[in-house]
C-alpha cells in the first residue's frame, strides 16, 4: 500500500513541477522590441484602420479592423499573430490581405503590446482570446453577418487551424508554420520535456479548460472546414516531420484540406527567399548588439536595418493563399 502512496506522491510532485515550469515560462509579456520599427496603418496610403476593443476574461484586448482605403469589403478575415511582438509585426501581411478585398480584424493577445494583461499566461490563452474576438464579431452590427476566414502564423497558425472548433461559422482557414500542440512545440524547444507531455496537457487542462488540450490534428479530424497549411521545409522550429506531415496524414480522406511545402523557406515562408534570409541574418546579428543597445555601434546597426527587404512578401505564396480563399 505504501508503494502506491509513494507512486502518487511522485506523480503529484512531477505534475507540480511541470505546472510551475509552465507558469514561469510564460510569466512575461509579448511586447514589441523597442529597437525595431513596427509599421502601422499610418505607413500605408491604401488602407484604413478602425480601432476596436473587447474583453477576454478580465483583460481588454485591443486591435483594429483594417480595410482598403475608402472601401467596406463584404468579407472578414481574422488575423492571428505569432509570438514575440504585437500584430503590427505583420502589417505587410495584413495590408496585403486588406487590399485583396477583406476587412481584416487583427488584435493583440492577452499580455501583448496594445492589450491588457500582465503576462501572456500560456499558448492556449490565444485560443480563449480568439473566442473573445468571435464573440465581439457576433455582437458588432457592421461585421456580424460577414463570412469569416482566419489566417495566422506560427502561434497564430496553431490558433487559426483550431478556429473551426471554436466557431463553426468559420468558412476557411490558412495556417502558416503551425505547430500541432503545446507539448509538441515545447518539446521542440526543450527536448528533455518529451517524457512530460501528458503532464503538460494536464496542467493546461486545469488552467485553460478544453482550450488547453486542443490540437491541430484533432481540428483536422473533427472539422469539415477547408484548410490550407503552408510550411517551409527548412523550418528549424516547427519541423515538418513533427507537425506538417501529421496534418497530411490526418487529412488523407479530406480533399478540402490543402498543403503547400516550400522547399526554399524556413519559419517565415510568406516572405521572399531573400527577405527571409535577411530576416534570419538580422535577428542573429541583433542579439550581439542587444548586449549593449545604447552604444553608438548598436544604434548604427538598428538604424541600418532594411525594412523594405525584411518585410518583402512572396507574391507567389500570396497568390496561392488568394486562390484558396477565393473559392
């Protein structure tokens, strides 16, 4: 009998340790880097922006509805951002989608840049925030009856792929560099956590309820919504073998789900090959200058960044996205 008690005690301690690791790991905000430039609607002559706010739990989330200048498109795209900054890090993607004929609702998650919240709390928090966005859409007269598509990158790719389970009215989704689940992406970053995957799921179930254990493969299996998955074969973070290949296997009998594997790209396949290469190079170099950010050398480096190149969209990729969404 005492072996059983010891066993339960060990399991409890492991679960507590995992819970604390997750708590401290996401005990931070996802704000913009003060040394980088972030574009806003003011930097574009061809889009308008309407500020919006809504609650997710006790926190106020802020963002905008972007539209082509002087137009009110009859379809809505919800944009889901990745980690590391607010949605303004994706303004060239958002602007491109608006110019294609969307009203684009883009917002910052809990604990990110424009939005409230002391911390980002955890990756499933973005699913709860998306649910709050859908609730806002449903009660907003000007957009509640519009067909809704969802597009996201990385963290946002995971969110957008699960969107049909959160809102059955979603028409189509585009998921770029989407990881499958919270345990799989954490293990990719911290391989030693592989044996703790069940404990990660249980901790997130306790904290986030059903949102804590949702995954992309499950969404593919349960949903009839057309989805497009776009991944770079050289992605060092969301490796295709651990994520993208699983999606293709899960969708064998689902012709409405489409896939694009870009053999020349990494984690940011929506950029041109030159743009992504420059992005990766700049971020690596920046780490060195960030050690002494106020030095003349560091300031010169920050000012030398080529923002036209680092935000250059791949037209071929967007043509494929438009072809999918316009069906």
